[in-house]
C-alpha cells in the first residue's frame, strides 16, 4: 500500500512541479487514463505527451490528497484539485481517482471523477427545487 501511495503522490507532485519525474516508469506502456470531463489517453507515451502539452497552457496550483482506499489491485484516491490556465481561467473541484495496478506496481488504468466545489441545496427555499443555471466546465 505504501508503494502505491508513494506512486500517486509522485504523480500529483509532477503536476505541481511541472516536471516529468518518471511518467514512463509510473504508467504501464499500455495504460489508459480518463479525465473527469471526457478526454482519454492510451499508452504511457500519450500520457507523457498530454502532461507536457497541458503544462504549456496552465498551472496546477493545488492537488491535495484527502484519503486512500486499497483493495486487491485497485486504489481509490479522494482529492481536491485547483488550477489556473494561462488565459486566466481558474477552476477547483473535489475529485476521486480509480486506479488499477499491474503486478509490477505500475498504473494500468486511471479514471478521474469530479464534483463541483460550489455546491448548494436546491430545496433551501421550499419544496420546489431551484437549480442554478450553470454547468461544470468539465461536464
């Protein structure tokens, strides 16, 4: 479990430092990565390319791990993420990553799930729900 948690912490720190500290060692050659808002990357080299390219457009300012859950060859990570894009757009959200590991301890699959940080009670004013007229930027 400690090895897996160190690997996830390394992945998050790469984003915070904007440096590839071993993406090809961390991910299996045929790994799949699914972002919370839809894009998919197949293969460690494509994941590395996405990482390098994304960091030319934005900066991850915060990626805090709140909790780990482990079972068999899977890990679930609960986290908070915040970034700023170079065009000035900022976003932050709560998230969960579902990770599957190879027998050698590399990531074979990672899928993110996101939840808006600005939540509200649509029934606060009564029995009829009042929903905000907005969507998450990643949905």
